[in-house]
């Protein structure tokens, strides 16, 4: 098992500092936010090598109300823009030799569909089916993430995510589970990992309050049992947030942001305890 951490959760901290910190405290990998124009991706690849840490994946860059990043938009022109932007993210992943991009088929934060629900599903499927072959030529997997009902109007749980991946029917499209979202949407924290089977391509972890493991009420022993039963042996990525207002914004007060470093170290320690 490998352990990673999301760079976006550090807010406006310099990416070089985040990479250095993650490597120093013992993370194997880092999941970099795929904000295409924010970085020199060749530089990031070399910086990660210098710090002896892998950029194995990217967190897809999309959010509501940025309509041009919504691959399930009702306007086909907006969907076209979104697919093209995600192709640029795939190209960034190729440069840093990342193996995957985490993708929400609708822009995160869009809790109300623009169609009748079924239409939104079809729009999302069609967009991912278009993006997947391009990503495959670059050696990049698309990891479809189900988000809780307050952040997504299309995929909220493991059952829906598996059905989505099966309908896309592309070899490089898988799904994932995030314990923060699972706590809201799943009735059980063990069986979803097993039921996803080979469709499970990635895992994000945070406690119920999105702080570090042990800082909320998540029974992580149940999560760990599900992961072990599933046979999953890939990467587990930490995605905690510092305390403060606006759950969609990583950057908090300077004092609050210091907690993200504590959560990162505490959670890595707990992961090592569960997956020795």
C-alpha cells in the first residue's frame, strides 16, 4: 500500500513547499491539483524527483459555477469546453508521469441537475466516453469520484459509481471511494469496497468532519476492513481540510492552516498502523 496527500488541501501554500513537506514526513506520493495554467509541469516533475516523491495522480480541476469545467452541462458547447479542458489536464498528467486523474463527471458543488436527472447522467457518460480514449493514449486512468448529495447531482455512492463505470465501458475508467463522502451516503463503511471489485481504482480518506483521522467519529477500523477484504493494494490519499468556514475552500486563516500539517502527519501515522 502506498500513501499520498492532496496538494489542493494546503490552499495557497507554494507547491514546492507542499512537495517537500510531504516527502519529509514520509508520504510515498502526492496528488497534485490539475490547475493546468498554475504550474510549469516539467518543473514539477523534476522537483518531485529531487524530493524523492512520486506525483502518481492529479485531482481534477473543476468546480461549480465554472460552467466550462462541467462535463454534464446541459449546453453541448459548455460540455465541449469541459472535455477539452480535461484533455489539457490529461496532458499535464502525462508530463509528470502521473497514472490517473480524479474526475467528478459533473463540476463539484453542482447539487441541482440542469436536466431531468437522466439527461445529466447521459451527458456525463458521453463526455467521459469521449475523454477516456484520449487519456488512454497518454497512459492515464480516469478515476470517477462519487461525491455527497450536497456536492453532486449525479454520483453520490458506490452503487451509482459502479453503474456509471460499467456503462462507460472503457478499460482506463475506474471509480473510487472517499470516506468523507461515504459517511454521508453509504449505510455501511465496509461492503462498498468489496462490492466495487476491480472497479475500485483509488481511495481518499478524511474523518467525518474532514479533519485528520481520529479527529472526528469515523470508525476507520470498518473502512480498513473493507479495503483489506477488497484486495485493494494501490494508493490511499489523504484529503483533510483545515478547520474554518466554507467547506469548498481549502485556504483558511493562517493560524487555522497550520492544522493541515498536523492532520497530514497524524493521518499518515494512523494509516501505517492499519496497513502495516
